[in-house]
């Protein structure tokens, strides 16, 4: 990494000699030239001519450090989907999600409304997650059975979001339409402190929205809600038409 001009000036006995030997790719912004001329440094006229010419040309072009860091790099949409960055800082995620919850909380008057807002935001994420996973999977096939779709959520989707599979997948004993995804210690609730007066609040409603969107956009419309049970349980209730189609496929 190139040494900044200010650091060179502090550490060198002959600062302007060192500066004149720096590569001309060292960018100057309007602010940096302003500080050089207003904070006790030699006036601009005494700068070595290559550096002065470079700074003036960058100002005229409207460039600077920003241009230096973006020049020659591909646009975000042109990057390969097959090489994603798989790890995100947990502290950065916790901060972002905390701000998201507070933003939603400031615009609602009940726990139910807050969970509904989180679920709505989760559905937006879920649709994009499904698109990315389908594009990245080599030889991916479209699931036609309910169990296959649920295993896809429990495995591939959970790994993409949280780096591991969900803890457990169960079906209700008395209802063929209802399934449960159980996560004993959901990452999304790790740094969430729920006050006693809002004890029913489960911020995993955001995850429920993601799962609902993945299933619905995969052709398995369902309603997904988050509940406190065995840690956190996502209750998935499919539409009757989905179960009828599944039974018809099994009878072939």
C-alpha cells in the first residue's frame, strides 16, 4: 500500500524530497490540497511540479482518491455469482439488525405490528436469496415435493444465511399442512434483549419472512410465523392446494 503524503512529511527529514519521489498514481482530493496550503505546510507554489500538476488535473477532472479506488474495477452486477464472500462480521450484522428492529419499532404500536414489519422485510430478502442460490447451484433442479422444498430450506438456505443447517425439521401430528423448523439458538436473536412487557416478541419473524418467500417463490405458497418453543420454532402452514398436489404426485 502506498504511503500517504502526510505520513511521509512527518517521518522524513526531507519531506518534499520524499514526496517528489512518490508514484504519480497517488491521488489528491480538493480537501488534501486545501490542508496542504492551510496547515503550516509550504505553499502550493513550492510543491514539486509533477505533484502540483497531478493535483490540479485531478481537481479539474473532478477526481481524487475516489477515482483511484474505483478505477479499473468491475461493476457490482458484473461480478461472478459463483464466488460469493461467505462470511460477514457478526458484530456488523448485529448492529445492522439492531438498527432495523429499532427502525420498525419506532413506526408501530404493538408487538404484532412489529413482527409483521420484520416478516415483510424478510420476504424481500428471501426472494433475493432464492435467486442467488438457484444461480449458484450447479445442476440445480426444481423441487416438486413438499419434503424436498423443506429440506432445501433446512439445508442450503440455512447454510447460506447462517453457515449451518437448521437444528430440526418436524411435521405436526394432527395436520398434514403444518411443519416446524426448530432452531435452539437462532443467530438472529443472539443479541436481542426482549423487555418483559413485550415477552411475546420474537425477532426471528424476520427469518420467518425469508422462509415464506423462498417457499412461495419456489411454488409452495405457505404462511410462516415465529414462536418461542424449544428455542425458536418456525411454523410453516402450506395452502391446501400444495398438499393436494403433493398427494397427487405421490399417487402417480
